[in-house]
C-alpha cells in the first residue's frame, strides 16, 4: 500500500508533513482522507496565525533605555 501521510522530524527539530494524494483507495476512504488533510491544513494555518500574531506583538519591543543611578 502506498504511503499517504508521512511525518518526520528534521535535523533542527522541525516537524515535516508529506501528504501524497491517494490513488487506489475506495471512494469513502479517499473522502475521509481529503477531509483529514483539510483539517490538518486548518490546524497548520492556526499555528501560522499564532506565530504571526506573536511576531506582531513583539514588533514594538526592542532595546530599552535603562536609567542608572
């Protein structure tokens, strides 16, 4: 059976998802896998949105001047 989803960890700890479209599976199974793929992509979008939000909130932060007495 062909591999549909492969999840690996990269050299620096990143998670790598590889999705291969199913070809020889029954139609109900293919539909479930399409739905699952969509949900995985929505989860990834959510993570990316959070990363962008995190960067945007840190944008105003930078070196601070500290008064020394």
